[in-house]
C-alpha cells in the first residue's frame, strides 16, 4: 500500500513537472504588446496624477505664448498748471493719454521664447508618458514572471508535501530511516517558505502597479506565461529625445536673442489737448520719445548670463548625445548576452531538464538512486527552469528599456 503511494507521488511529480516545462515555460514570439498590457498603460495615462499635472503644465505654457504681447498700462491724465498759459492769458486744463511700447522686435523675441518654452514642456510631457508606459510594462513583466514562478512552486510545494507525508508513513512502518523522513519534511517546509516569499513579492509588485495606474478599480494580471518580447522598433521614441534636445537648444538661443533685443530703445507716445473757459476750441499737442538704457550694467550681466547658458547647454547636449549612443550600445550588448542564455535553454537546457527528470524517476523506481539523489535531481531540473525564467525576465526588461529608450539624461 505504501509503495503504491510513493509510486503515485512519483507519477504525479513526473507528469506535473513535465507539463510545467512544456506549457508553463514555453513561449512564442511576441510581435506586439498584448491587449492586457495595452489596457493597463491606457489606465495609467487616464489616471496617473503626475501625467495629468504635466499635461496641465503644457497647456499652461501654450496659453502663456500670447502673453508676449503684453503692453504697459495706458496712462490717462488730467493736469492743471497756472504756468501753462493759453493765448488768452488763462491757464489751460490739459487732458492727455500716453503709452509706452517696447521695440517691436522685443515682442517677437519674447513670443519665440514663450513658444520655445511650450515646446520644451510638450516634449517633457511626451517623454513622461513614454516613461510611464515603460514603468507599467516593466512591472507587468515582473508580475507575469512572479506568477509563473508561483505556479511552478505551487506544484512543487504540493508534491514535496506528498513526499513528506509518504516519508512519515514509511518511517512509521519501518520502511525508511529517520534521516529520509526529516529530509522530506525539511524540503517540504523550505518549498512552502519559498512559496510564501513569492506570494509577498507578488503583493509588492501589485502595489507598485497600483501606484502607477492610480485607478479606483482593482487590477489583476491574468497572464502567467512569459513570452520573449519582439516588439517592432519604434524610431519615434528615440526621435522624441532628439526633439527634446533641439527644443532646448532653440529655447536657449531665443533667450539670448531676447536679451540682445532688450538693448533696443522703448517707444513713448503721448497725445494731449488743453482748453479753458474763454477758448472757443481746444489746443492740441503730441510727443514721441525713445528710452535708451543708460545705466546698463544689469543689461550686460543678463546678456552674459544668456550667453553662458547657451554655451553650457551646448556642452551638456554633447554629453547627452554621447550618453544616448552609449545607452544604445550597452543595451544591445546586454540583449545579445541574455538572448544567448535563452537560446541555450531552447536548444539544450529544456531537453536536459526533461532528461534529468525522466532519468531520476526511472532510477529511483529501480532502486538505482536513493531518495536524496532523487530530490537533488529534481532541484537541478527546477533550477534550470528558474534560471531560464530569470534570463527571460532580464531580457524582456532590457528589451523594453531599449524599445522605450530609457536613457537617463
């Protein structure tokens, strides 16, 4: 009866582990993001407060463009001066209006600065959306990885539990020694502890996902089978970062041009008319004047600051472009390394893991190996599978970082 129990446990172990290898760990090329991940990214776009804040900031900068055409307040005045005498020897009561204008090119220069600031804000918003999509995708991949490992450990936890119970029964009947009994129990407890750890990892990952989505509805990832990512290249993402560099260059240049235009004179226009009770009509006059910067030490400093700002940005841009090129080279190299490990599993590792399980099961039945050797063989086969999953996760994460161009600038 007890030998039948052990046999059933072995048969169950063989079928379950082989199924785990062939179905749970198998993957197909992924040519586009799956619908579940697309939905999660859209939820994040719709609810993430950080993205909404940047969107409002972009709208604010766009609304700020036309503030470049802001003029000084118009001055309307009334004056009475007994020294201001009309031809009839009576003082004039003077009504007038005056307005000051910056030189016309100053307004156009300020307009260009405001528009450049809006473009910088716009690309910052698009980059933030891109990074959010990457973060959601990375957490999603991690959850799928955890859930796939969780499924494997759940199988093994159940099987080791069966072994522990069978070992205790055999020990009671005197068919095995105490060491085998306590080893089976220890393995069962260790596997259960590992499963609990994975459960906690999954909880933490879901909390990270919730923080990104910021949705009122609870989200569950149904996928529990990792797939090797093969998303078509998206040059628009990389172009977005180059566009950001171009927009910032344009902003610094427009700021320098504005400071140069501030050296130009302001224009003052005034129109007035005076009258008194004895005049039949009014006396009219106007004046036009120019305001020049005479005390210009502050203007010199502002111009110097703008020049230095442009120079430092040009050096910073060169550094960022070098970092971008280095990022591309490093990620491509990392992908090649991880893909080599995946290729090894598909060509050799998977077959080796299958063979270890089959051989260990047969040898244990025939009495060629003892319980400890059998358990060690199962652990070796499982480690091959887990190493494959780890390499696949690292490959997918590196792939996502390259696809979304996650270059820290």
